[in-house]
């Protein structure tokens, strides 16, 4: 039976299945991508940009269909599905708009006579290994900049997202991309390893779990391939002061429940100064408990199902283990099939597994701290380092704490503020490299020095 299948997590129904590639078919696709690179790299940048821009337009034109696909595949509430399609279109368009900027020569001031420039040249065929939680957004931020640069793409998506991954390939084909320049792979993990090892493939980008990232990085390292990793996170939300506690609580809830809590850079640990802790916990708990759980196609649904029954079972096991080890369950904590309610835990200590784990679902852990130093120490006491959120009315404190936080991203007095021009990525176990923004164009490019004598 194929690993690639659409199973609606809302009701467990298996809707469609797709066969994995044979080894011969995989070899053919690698050859096609390599052949396409030989042509695509020579296409003038404005023409490459026009094709990528058309792909953005097609995202918008096919918005309804694209959104409905991912509701079925991974249970994303329909309103969030529309938001993801729109964001993927915006990201794709951003790189089309900035094509000249990310490909132009960069002159260097030199000590001797003559000239020197850095010329940004494409590397070749790249492999993207993408997760299920944002089927369009994750692909857009990898594929769009690299196609503009002149690389070609092999894309292995999560096995539960076969229809969305095929829809993206169709978009790029219909946008006018040459045959073989973007190819969807229904590949096994062993076949992905084969792709990484192939000498025609020059790099691999992975978004996923720590385990997946470590496995891919090990293979890439063995074959001396460039690798970019965007892995897990356990982002802190630090509340020091506020003129509007209700607004701060709503920001905390929004940051925790986005995408049914299944977001790497969601706020997951809520670190609250002692003077605000009791009021925050009361309001946060009430708001989390009130989040509507239900049909992901319904307009008022905040929490659809988790991506699968297995995901809900894993989250249930984590919560149960936290309580068994001494944490207090303030609200929620009991799944209904793949559905999981807004859940709040307190009393988590460094002796508990929950202190180190990432909760990939609508579970928030609230901590009380006495001062700024304790808050920063707790925020940094994690193996992750993806994003972070600081809420304070003191600009000097915001600047000071932002500098002290060990994370790839710091947001001050705002959440859900990702944007195409802002780089995304982390440190520590959250990965290496950056996606989105102009920095994304630095990951898989040959910064070639050309020095000409005077």
C-alpha cells in the first residue's frame, strides 16, 4: 500500500492513495531536473521572474481549490487554509519582484588595480523535503527564490500531502516553467537518501522534526552537500508589562493556536512576571478553553483536528506524562479522536519531560517568574532557538531582552507578524540557514569571485 494517501483527520476516511515512485522513475526525474538546469540557468533573469510571478498569480486564481485540498489532507481550518494560500502567493511574488536584486553582481573595493565582483550563480538541482503543517507556504519559501536564482527543484512532500504537492507542480508547469525544472516526488525516505547522494544534486533543504533533520544532515554531510535545516521550536512568550492585558492575552492565544498549534514558531512557553501572572493565567485559560473545536470547514472553527489521529495520540501521551510527573492541568487535556481542545499546563519544572519537549498542538505551558533575569534564563533554558516574543511597555527593556534571547527571531509586542521580506530561521536544535527575505537567496548560490587585472 502506498505511503502517499489523503486521510481526512476530521473523520479518518481514506480518500485517495498515490503510488510511490519506482527506482527507475526516480532516476528519470533526477535526470530531467539536471537536464532542465542546463537550460533554466541560461534563461534571462526577467524571464525567470515572469514565470515565478505567474506562479504567484495562479496560487490566487486557484485559491478555493488549493485551500480545500489542505483542509482534507491535514485538517487545517478553512480560514487558515485561505490565509496560507495567500501567504504562499505573496512569498512567491516577493522573489519575482526582487529577482534583479538577488541575482545582480556585487562589486568589491579592492586594494590593487582592476576590478572584482561577486557573481551569484545557481548551484544546480536542489532537493526540498517538506512537512505537512504548511503544505504551500513551506514550499513557496524554498522553491521561489531558488527558481529565480536559476536552480531546479525536486520536491518530496509529506506522505499525507500528495494532492497539494501535485497541485504546486501543476502551478509551476502551467506558469511556463520548463519541463523538469520543478518536479514533485512521491518518494520513500530511502529514495530521498538516494537523491541526496546523487552527484547531480547540489543541496537539500529540510523543514521538519529534529530526527528528520539529523538524518538528512548526516546523509548530506557524508556526501558533502549543502544543507539547510528548519526544525522544531519551543518559543517563549515573555510578558513583562502591558497597558492592555486583554490584548496581550489575545496575542498569546493567537500565537499558541495558530494552525491548531502545529507551528514550529508558535509561542509555546508563556513566561509571565509575577505581578501579572494570576490575572494572565485566568484570562489565558478562559480564552484557551473557549476556542471553538469542530469541523474545519466551519467559519467559526478555531481548532480543527490535529493532522492525524497519531498526532493527537502523541500529544495526549505528552500531556498525560506531564501530569503524571507533577504538572497541573488547568484546562483541556483530553482528545476526542484527532481533535484536541485548548489546553493549559502550569507547575512544569526542569525535572519533567515537558520542560524540554515541544508540544506540537494547542497546549500552552505557563510559568511565573520574579524578574527579567529569571525570565531570560528560563526562555533560554531549552535546546531550541527558533522564535521568541517579548511584550513590554519599556522600549529599553525590549531592546535589552531581545539582545539576550538565544533565538533566530525576536518579535516585540506582536505575534503572527511573519512577512515575505523577513528572514525565518533559528539556532541550536532549531536548525541552520534562513528562508524568506533576501537572506534566503544566499543559501543555495555560488558566490563566485571574478577578479580582473587592471
